[in-house]
C-alpha cells in the first residue's frame, strides 16, 4: 500500500511493506509542488525548483492548491490546465508503481472543495495507481500516538499556512476528528523565504554593493543556498554566508536574531492563528511539521504563548498516519469520501477513569443546534429532527420539501457528559461529511448534514456572562 502526502511544500510518497514478519514504512519519493511548463515537456519537483527563478514565466507553484480545468494563462503544448500540471507530477511520483495493482491513500490538507476533490481523484487514478481512500492530512499526521482532548496542527504549504483544530470524540465510536481549520494566505513557505531572501540581499548590498536579486541566475543561487543557511542557524547564533560572484567570493556575517526580526510579520500571523484557536481554560497542545520547525526562531516565538506545549512531528507524518490507519480510511471505489475522524486512542491523563467522567470536556460540548438562524437547546430530553416528527416530546421540524430527509431523521441527546447524534434515517446523517454509523459524539463546530444533498445544521455553544457553557 502507498500513501501520498499532498502538501505542496513537499509531496511525500511512502510505502508500507512486510519486513521480517512485521510491517515497515519507507519514504520512496519527496518532491516540492513546483513545475516548469516547457514546450514539449513538464518539469516537476526539485528539477523545477532549481530553475524556478531562471525561468519565472514558465514556473508554476500553485497548481495543487489551485486544481481546476480552467485554461492556464500561459499553457504549453502538453499542459493546458493546472490539472494537467498536477497529473505530470503525480505520474512522475506514482508511475513506477502502476504495475502490480497498486493502490494509494491520499493525505489531503484542509481547504479543498468538493469539485477539487473529485478532480484530484481523477488526476491520481489517471496515473494507473488507484485511489483507495482519502484522509485529512493534519488528522493523519497527529494520529501516530494517543491524542489529548484537543490538539492543534500547524503546517506551512508553499503559499499559505494552515492551522487545523482536532478534538477527541467519545461515545460508541471514539477517536480524533478534525473540527475546523484556518488558512493564512501569503504566510506560507515561499512567502517567508522571499522575505528572508530580500533581507539577506539588502545586507549583501550594504556590505559588498552586490545585489543577489539583481540577476535571475544569482537569485536562483540564493534560493538554492537558503535552506542550508537556515539549517545552520538552528545550531548557531551567527553564521557566515558565502556567495560566489564571478571569481569573487563574497561573505556576509548574519545573526540569527536578525533573520528572526525580518520574519516577524509572518510569525505574528502564525501566532494569531494558534492563539485564535485557544479554548478558554485549556492549555494548547500544538503539533507542528518539520517545515515550521525549520524557520529560525519560530518555535521560540510559539512557546511564548501561555500554556503552550509543542511537539515537532517526524517527516512524512501524514503519510505514515494514513498507512497506520489504512483500515479506517480505505473505501470502495464508488464510495470514496474524505475521512475526518480516526480511531486514535485517548492519551492517558494520569487520572483514574470512571463511568462518571465526562466523555467531552465542557468547553467542547455543544449546547444548541443551529438551523436557519434559530437555535434549539440540547439536553437530556431527546431532540428529534425530521420533516414529520410525531409522538416525540421535543422536535425540530424541517421543511418537507427538502430532499433526502426522513420523517424522523435523527435524534440529538446529551448523556453522561457528551452530546450524541443517533441516526434513524433512510438516507443517512453525516458529521463533517463522514457518515454516522448508528451513533456518534458531537463537539462544538461540527457540521451535521442530513441526507444528500439534504440540509446542514451547526453545533454551537452558548455561554453565560462568566464564559461558562449554558446548562
């Protein structure tokens, strides 16, 4: 089984195989989502990155995120849309595995719409390797070990930063699930790197009167050397940057604190993302990718947030997590859906577990369900939802013209400290687009869709003046 981590800053292909009687995972390919559209061929990955600044009019860096079939402004003879460009890179990565009936799990970052997900399936299947399942990339990356009640995941794509909120759900089908996400445009890997390159170039000009950004060839060398300099600054407070210009070797001494200050506008936005996802009264459990950790001083800035514990995830964490939970992600070809919840075990808290322990922390437990601007309370008396609810003490009656809705479609109830939805329908109930099998626990921010296309309701929490959830 293969797993493809579709984060365009570094697409990772991993493979699970039997090794000495057990299972092992190997990374078999790693490439940035960069392409050059030359006349007769599409160059992708590292080869394209190494010519990114030399041939800027041919370069594409947003084809995975901007996946569509709309014509490119500058098409080539072999690529007319971003889907064509994505296919060229997917074929290069997966082509060696299309023999032998191989299949692949896709770890997809948050933010793709349904049309893009459908197009993505078509692009990958066209390589000859069949898609066996899709899972949220942040969820997969955080599934490698037991989960706390709430965990945040921060990653850097090429053009944006993505913060994903993951919450533990109890009930009959416990596990970790994605509840929401936020995207910060222009604060991705390329944006931060461009800011640092501009700062370095300005200092080269001041000291040597040479501007590395003046010519495409020298700008490309700066792109190529920057990762090594940043890696060196992880261990040193000051480094000497050497740059070859003709027969001259130019040198610049750079302090780590200078680069941190230059990147501060980006770091402020990343801290805002994390702080904005904080729940009052709860510590922050933050898991970050290697890309976040590679930015000089960024982890130190994140640690300034109150009660913030940070864990750096291993490389290819999303691909590894997808392979680890293959059975929960795999679907039949005609029922593929993006998985938002995995049966990740709950982290041990050191406290004795009893039947009286609440399944969901109060801060995450919904108090009301919202439909068309009106909120219905959720309590120990079941709230039945449907278009013709009869003989029930409490009911939320929906318009009977809505397709895919049963007479008594589902029931919401608060029991043992958790809010649950029980499905009774013909057409199904879906929490964050994942179908409910009998009963599942809900948390604040969940989207409850009844039927297909059906209708969507939101789970919210109303609070008292002191900030405590309403009873």
